[in-house]
């Protein structure tokens, strides 16, 4: 056992790219035994991330698939399909991220599998909920960002639609899947029964966006328009200083008044535009402009020192590169250089959250394609001769590393 709160939980992972692998990576990081089932061509993201040391081991794949084991099964071959059923019979969670119709064609629907394992937590991740007209449409992160209102936020703020340059819709779905799976595991301890879970990306992102931005159309009849004006104002962004940029967010009265003192404008504490939370909200553009005008006067480090003394929420603006050298993250040992058996030294990120009751005690690097096929099939009850036969038919692939004793 690896230790951690999910030690003893076995997960069969049929997912690829980001949403599903993020969910199963979090489960694996917390002790679950995650078996990544891949086709002979492997997870698409193995080869989607530019350069790599060896083929099929791109940077994104390494981050999303640590602490997992890889088995290759061709589910269109009867032998591969049967091997998956044997695996599912002794697992706790099955997670997948294709359209439901594809699972039905493979005879891997919940109705098919609950007879194999009635305690199974069956979690599907796909583009759209199955109750609406979009249910059969394909989806990727950008499709969901655009259709779910996220690209429109940039349009409202900056004048043109723009995708957030990270796979935020995929990650929202992945994080939601972790929550739903762990709740289902808890429910199973109370009832003994498994269940099916649907995680539609579209509906989850719409909720994510509209929690702030339904705004005054929350009320019926509406009290005004959609869109939180503070968040959509084009001035709501990192602020230029004498030598760079800074992030400042004084929101409460205490923080705002401390900010006015810090920038040498104490008279603004009694200015009717800024004297209360409600006033600053109504005059957000003016409030942002005060920040912009004031912060040109000093360098970023000087302002950070001033704001720390006044207890004003402020942090340096980081680029992706400077983030790797952040002193707080260095203090916390957030980045760790590890030795990967085939990729050499790689930079990993530790778990951001801590458990007083113990966490995973070991670490295993992201696997090569089919690296544990033989190992997992043996655990499932196959003899070496039977595994060799599966390999000969193409139903599995032996991806063991040469330096690993088989």
C-alpha cells in the first residue's frame, strides 16, 4: 500500500488528455491504486506537448500521470475486453471520458458493468449532460470555454472573445469528478452499493461562470444586467509600478483605508466615492484609476514593503518563469527534482494540501505505455502463458522496462 487517505482504493482509468487524468492523478497522489488502461497508441497527450526526452513522454503527460500504472488493452478485441471485465470485477472505481454512446457500443455501460461488480463507482466525464439536445456532441476544452460563457468574459472586459490560455474547463471537470467519486465512496461505506456518476463539462463550466456573473439577472424580474462589474472592468488587472507590475486587492474598508494611507492619499477615506464597500463598488472604475495613478511612483519591491507594513493584500506579479523561483514556494519545497527511469531529471510539484493523518508515502513516475501490463494481468489472475497469448493477439502490449525484473 502507498499510504494516504485512499490507500486500498483501486481505480480503473479509461481516460485520456487532461480532465480524466487530472482527476485520477489526484486520486493516485492520495494513495489510490490507479490502473491507466490505454490503447495501443496510448493517451493522446503523450505526444501533444512538444519536445520530450523519449517518445510518448511529453511534459504534460508526466505531470498528469504520476503514481499510476499503465496497461495496454485493445477493447475491440474479445480478449482485451474480457481482461478489462476481470479487472473491473475487482476494482472500486471506473472513470472514463468518451461519449456515452461509445461506452454503450463497447458494452461498457453502467447496466453492463453493475452485473460484473455491483459495488462499482462508475464515473463518466463528457461534454454535455444527457438530458439536453447537445448530448451527443463532441467537446474539447476550448469548445466548452466558448459555449459555456468563459470566452465571453474576456469579450466583455477587453472587447474581443478569448479563451483562457489554460485548459480550465477540463480542470473544472476533473476537480468535480474527484469530489463526486469521493462522495460516492463514502456513500458506499453507508449503503454497500455502487452508483453511476455523470460529469458534464458544459453544465459544470456554466455554473462556474454564472456564480458571479449571473449577477442582477439572478432575480426574477431582473434587477439589472449580467456580469460582475468589478471583475469585468478592463482596469481590473495587475498594475504597473516604476519597474514592473504588482497585484493589489484592498477590498474591506480596513484594507482600502490602509491602502489610501500607504499611497499618501488619506483624504480619500472620506471621499464619498470610496468611503464604504458599496461606494467603491459603485465607483469601481474610479477606484481602480486611483490605484493605477498611485503605484507608478515606486518600484514593486518598495510597494510590497509598504503594503506589508500596512497589511494591504498585495503580491508580486509573476511570469511563468519567475514563478519557478518564488521564494515562498522554495521555502515550502514545492518543486522537487526527481529522477525518472527513462526521462532523466524532471521537476515535480508536491501536494499543495497537507494531511495530519498521513499521506502517500511513496512516489512513482509517470509510466511508459503498457509498462505494467504483465504485472496487472498477473494480479488479475492471468498466468504468464495466458499473458503471452494476449500479447501475441495484440490485445495487450508488454511495455516493461529492460531494467525491471519480470
